[in-house]
C-alpha cells in the first residue's frame, strides 16, 4: 500500500502547477500551493525528485508542444464509483479532441447526467493529465474551475489545436 507522497511545482504558461506523486503514480495535481494538495491527501511527505521527474518532464513536454499523450501512471485512490468510471473514460479522450458532458456520460457507461458530469469535472483531482479541459458544453466551452477559469480552458484548447488562436494570442 502506498504511504508517501512527493511533490513538485512546475511553472507553466497557465500558472504554477503542483504535482503529487505516490509510489503508485500521480495522485493529484492542480494550480496553487502544495499545501492545498497536501491537505487532501493525508500522506507522509518525502522529498524524492526521482519520483516526480518523469511527470515533470511530461508536463514540460506537453506545454512545449512536444507531448500529446501522458504515460504517467495514475494513482486513482481519490476516486471511486461513477466518478472513477467517468474520469477513467475522460483519461482516454485524445489530445486536441473534445467531448460534451453528455458524450462523456455515455463513454463512461455511467448513469450520471450531464450536470453531474460537470460536477465531477469541477472536482477532478488530476487536471491536465486527466483532461477535464477537453469536456465542453453542447453550446460552447462550458465552465472550468482550474487556473484562471474559462480563460485557462480556452488557452489549453488553443494550445492543443482544438480552438483557433485569437488576435490576443498572436
């Protein structure tokens, strides 16, 4: 059983991003401080740069436009039931593609309605690697609770080529 976690903070174009990695894999990530993630995990911290090195390299590769598929092992411990099924299905949505909330519900084989999918996206413990930014509303981008909100989602989808850059991006 996994009992420790190592953290890494990575500067990105969409803000400082924190990674939490157990012996099993990436367990949590997000914008903000390491302390915010640590409070959710209740695991002993170790300082192990080797443990976090591969996911840091992958995240840097993603933002450099060189990586399209994360190979980082995932520690799914913070999820269970329908939430786990939905997030595992989301993890398979490829770079540069999107799904609607309803499509993700169908892909996951769960009975979660589209509104419930939105709630699961808002509480995704592993954004970017489990790409909640790739879930959109049928009528537009929909919401996003990471980074600077919808602007971060727009930036990520533009970075992946799903959205065309605006004059502000040039």
